[in-house]
C-alpha cells in the first residue's frame, strides 16, 4: 500500500510542477464546447443552448480521455531516461506500481474535468445533489477506464514520438464513435454497432444520463462494461510491469 501511494504522490507532484500541461489540457474541451458547440447548436434541432447541454458530458469525456491517456505517456518518457528501471527494481510489488499508475492517471485526468464542472451554472444546468453525485461517480469510473487503457498501452512503448501518434490514431476514433457530439439513436446502424465496442460511448452515456436524464444504454450495462474494461486493462498493465524491461 505504501508503494502504491508513493507512485500516486510522485505523479501528482509532477503534474503540479508541470502546470502548463494542466492549463493546455483545458483548451481542447473548451473549443469543442463553445466554438464547435455554438456553431453546430445554431443548426441543430436541439437548439443552441440545448445542444451545449447535450454535448457537455461528451466534452467531459473528451477531457478525461485525453488527459488520462497522455498522463500515461510519462511511463514511456521514464523508460527512455531510465527512471522506470529504477522504479521497477525498488522493493515495491509490480502490482502496486501498475495500480498506482492507473490511479494516478485517473486523478490527473479528474483535475481539468473538475475545472470544467465550474461551467455547470454558466451553462444553466440545474443539477440536483443526487444527479451531481451520479455525475461525479460516472466521471470517476470513466477516468479509471481511460487511465487503465493508457497505462496498458503506454507500458508497451519505448518511443515518446511513436506513442502520441498511435494514441491520437486510437483516441480520436474512440471519441467520435462514442456519440459525444450526436445522438447515437439517430446514427446509422453500422456506427451504432461500432459504438457498442467503444468504452467511451458507455462513459459518455453515463455522464449524459446524470446531466440531462437521457440514456442510450441501460446504466447497469454501462457500469458493468466499464468495470470489465478497468479489470481487464489493469490486469494487462500488471502483466507488462511484471515482465519488467524484458517485455
């Protein structure tokens, strides 16, 4: 447990030192929300403000997805400079290192997402205390899922130039297939079929249900799918860390 906490605190301290990363992580979600949202909302049947309400959970998902996955990029950087080897030879179980990386990535992603929650009164979203708690719980589960995805992927890379390219090639399709910007129930059948395999779709749907009370999937199904992703991806990350530098 002490080793797990040490890994988390180390990564959070690095985030605090690199506050530019925190500030820039807010730019993309704000562009999607106010620029893209206002433009598309003007021509959407949901209306301008109604469309902003609709895509707000999608923007939260965007922030959580990119922040958590790119927090995992520190693993690749640490491997290049040799710091990861020092961590792996420390008297800390490899499972604790993997779990610490997943939890720290989730916490790092929740920081900019929590800042975005300050826009709730600005957008006129009247959330009851119960719905607000549901939103926070959905954000936690989403952050854990995306962080586990990032750690399980980044642990296998050795190049800091290749991982961002591969990351964007995977993250953008996951985001656009999720229904973050459009209703899945009005999408073509092939797109809805692909969304069934997209963890971002279930995470966004849970957050959207908490915000506007509209679900595309049964909430229990979304919670079960995301929990399954967290377990499987964390197990894969643990296997990679257990292999050490021999992977």
